[in-house]
């Protein structure tokens, strides 16, 4: 989905506030190339998520619950740094492209982006280090591990930023190399070193080595943009608008793996491990939702300009029903096979075998998020990104508070109930705002059927 968002934003900047996608999507060699690369982006993202899923499933099977919780906290820190270290930089670059159309001017802009990345990443790393030390109170011997975690997180953030920046030049193969090969190399490096030593430090040391090796290899091949000459005016322009994006990055992180630190404050390490494991298992739901949306979005972008709003919405409502059903079926399958699968794989996975209710809450949440995708595409096509930002920040702030209260009131199950509450707040916020602007209707029958399917999966898992 980020690939689609970025592409649309670029087109909006170049071609005005409204996209003429009906012309853009007409049958042509150019369209075929766009479809090919879109499929390649989706396939590489799916393969990377699958690799991460398999790796962390294997770690859960191999490690004790306590050790898996430690890796979960460190991985949470790494993902948070990766999300926040370049927040807003690419969006600012997109906003400046119109004034930097010549190749030389674009090089100045991309160089300023690298400088902006350093100026954001350094204080972010310091804050992350201090927060980890205060919240986790690691031993002195654990500080080396923290260094590998932060180092690999920074490198992954840089690779992700580079992938998105050079995509603006339509260098799609290079972009995919950065967005796919660098994190994949990190996974491979972590796997190899963990097999050798079977410790948390070895895993993150391997991830660091893998990302370094990949970036060096790509640099030697001339893939990426590495100049850091400071263009004061351009750098200042980029940094001026990153504040809201940093807030969104932090809140988005707290909505996922970042919540491990709240869990760690209130509960034993067992609950940290269980929540990390649940997030990993239900990441399949996110993959399904993103894939379906990537298939539908281009068609919706065309219909909304070719048909009356009510007719275009009727088609979207039908798709939303099928999307909710597909997510419900995926969630039901996950819950139904989960107990038998953990038994079959054995190892320490048996420690997570009882998490049927927790998984039900989380997969049901992804079904309930269907209206969010529905409304979000309306905001995207009409260039209302700032409103989405406002909704996301407001609902996330309230959601984090509600999640914390849920854990305090309901105990460990409140972790998963709070996850559902937070996402529902996000859905309610965007639906209310969207219905003030466009004739959006919610596919209640699809949502009900999807939730019913997850309940069927829950019942089946008990046998």
C-alpha cells in the first residue's frame, strides 16, 4: 500500500490536484509496465513478509518464552527506529519535485534528503537508546546487543528511504533491490548467526552484518543515492514539515510492536512474548488486506472519475463485502489450524497453543478495519492526505490511552481487547469524516459475515 500511496502523491504533484487516472490507465505499453512493476512491488513485499513470518515462527519454536520476549522487545525497538528515522522526508521530497525537475536540481534535493535523514535519525536514536535503558534496564553486557539493534534499524531506515526516493525517478528495479534485498539480507544474516550461537546478541549482530553487506554490495553496483552535501535551504524545507509525520510514525509503532513496551510495564515477560507472537501470526491478515486493496485501488481510481459518485460507491461497497469475507475466511483458517499446527511443529510453540481467544480478537479486528481501507481510498484520490493525518493522530492518541486502560482493567486479555478498541476508534474516526464529504456506505453484511467466519474458526479450533 505505501507504494500505491507514494505513486499517487507524485502524480498529484505533477498533474494537479485531481488525477486523470482514466487516461493513465488506458491499455498501452506504459500501462503494462506499470502493472508489471506494481505486481513486482507487491510480490517482493509479500515474499519479505513471508520470510519474516517463517523466521520469527522458527525463533518462537526454538527459544524459551523469556528469551523470545527479549527478542520481541529488541525487534520492537528496531522497527520503531526504522519507522521514525526518516518520517516525513519522502513526503517533503515529493512536495519539492515540481521545483526540481532538472536532473541537477533533483540531485541537490536527494542530497538534502540524506542530510535531513541524518538530522532526524541521530536524535531519534538517542531518544530510543535512553527510552530502552529506562524501560528495560538492560545489563551492561546487553548494551552491545542494543548497539546492533539500533545500527540495523538505522540501516534499514536508510534503505527504505532510498528505495522510495529513487522510485520517484522511476528506477523501479533499483528501488526493489533496496526495499527487498537489504531487509532480506538482514533476515538471512540473523538466521545464520543465530544458528551458530543461538543467542539474542548473535541474531541482531547477524541482522546488522546482513544489512551492511547488502548496502555495500548495492553501493558498489551504483544502486542508491549517497551524496550528503548540505543544501541548507532544501534541507530546511524538508525538515520544516516532518513533525506530524514523526508523530504518526510513533503512534503507528505504538499501535503494533511498540505496544510491547506498555505490556512489559504491566505484565511478565510471558505476555510480551505472547503478544509478539500474536502480531507475527496475524501479520498474514495485513498481507491479505493490502494485496486485495492493491488489486482494487486502480480500478476504483478509474471508476470514480468515469461514473457518477453513487454508482462508483456501489461497486466499492460490493468489493468491501468480498474483502471482509476474504479476511474473515483467512482469519478463520488461522484460528482453526493454530492449535494443531503448534502441536505439529512442537518445540516451544506449545507455550502459545492456548491463544485461541487472543487470536480471535486480533483477526476479527482486521475484518473490522475493512471500512478504513474503503474510506482511505476516497481521501487518497481526492488529495485529502492532511485530513487522514489529522484523523490518524487524533484516534491513535485516544486509542493508546484506551489500550492502556484496557490492560489495567482486564489484565492480559486487555492487551488484545485494547488492540481491537484502538483500531475501531480509527475506523469510526475516518468513517465519520468520509461520510461528511462523499456518499460512502458501509458493507455491514460483509462485516457481519466476516466476523461470523472468524467465530466459526474459533469453534473449530476447540475440537
